[in-house]
C-alpha cells in the first residue's frame, strides 16, 4: 500500500506514519526528516533549506522533490510507503504523479487528518523526541515512563525542533492554508481521499487508518 498522510503541522502524521511503519513494514517517507538530516549533515540541500525551515516556510519545490525522489528508489519502499509531509504544494502533487509513473508505482489512498487548529499550537509547542531512536513525547500528553529515559531505547538525549516554537508554528499553519490545503481538490478528483478525525485519541485515529487500508486493499484486489 502506498499512502499520503495529509494535514497541518501537529495533526499526528508523523506519529501515525511511525506506527504504520512498525506494524506493516511500510516505509515512512518524511520530507521534513530528510531535510533535517540534510541540515544536520551540512549537505548543499541542507545549507539551502536551513533558514527557510527555521522560519517555518516551505523549502523550494525542486529541492524537496529531488530529496524525495532518491528515497522513493529505496528497495524498502517497494513494500509500501507513507508520504508524511509531501506533497505540500500543487506543483509537488503533479511532480509526485510524474515520479510515481516513471518508477511504476501507484498511490492507493490519501488520508487527511482533520484537526481543530486551536489545539495545534499546544500540541506542537509541547512535543519533543528521543534524539537517539526518534520516539515522540509530549510535555502534557506523553511523558517518558521513567523520567529522563526513552521508553523505547533507554537513552537520555531528548530534542525539541527549533521550528516548534509557537510563533513559527503560526507561520507553518499559514503556509499549510495558503499552499498545501489547495491540493485537496486535486486528490478529491481522483477519488482517493478519506478524512479521519485527527482529534480522536491516537488508537482511534490508528483504527480509522487501518479501516482505510483494508478498504484500499479490497479495492486493489477487485480491480
Ligand atoms: P515537517 O517535519 O513535515 O513539519 O517539515 C518541517 C519543515 O521542513 C517544513 O516547515 C518545511 O520548511 C520543510 N518541508 C518539509 N517537507 C516539505 C515539502 N514537501 N515542501 C516544502 N518544504 C518542506
């Protein structure tokens, strides 16, 4: 199954993508993670993207498309992938179709996580992650069971994203509304979109996503 998870920053795309990866062996293709890795490694892409990301704005389409295209070629992605954070503009949506066609891949579903935006700033500003294994936590909703130790790998090196500050989150939300939300009609026209209540608790959201996967699988068999 090849999926797109769509929704504003803080909607839970990363959390659900990680879960799908663990449960189904699909590959999470997060362009945000790819770009952060490029920034950390000081590659030319990272150098070009750093200031734009810190300002909460979108990195130019051509840069992100190049980064994603390389990862779509990973052999693991042949077992199914979850796009998390891509596409974010109409240009990227068209580029994705061209990339998938060229690689002989197809999209099975687009899942939109609907959220109440008033809750998003709290959700995002409180989040942090294990710097070693990437497990996500939150000041209010999910603290490590043993204070200061990651539940998954036991390391004690936690990180916060520089673009998770409240004022940058507001810019990121504005970018979502002006540039990303307009791609929805494009996928609506392809009849691949399902909306899921992203305000429900994590397990309910996960169950709704599983239902979408089951339906997409059944459709793929009957075609
Ligand atoms: P994310 O981890 O998905 O919230 O992305 C973090 C930041 O990376 C975004 O605010 C953008 O600056 C950049 N970014 C990630 N994916 C894209 C994309 N598809 N297009 C443009 N910029 C992106």
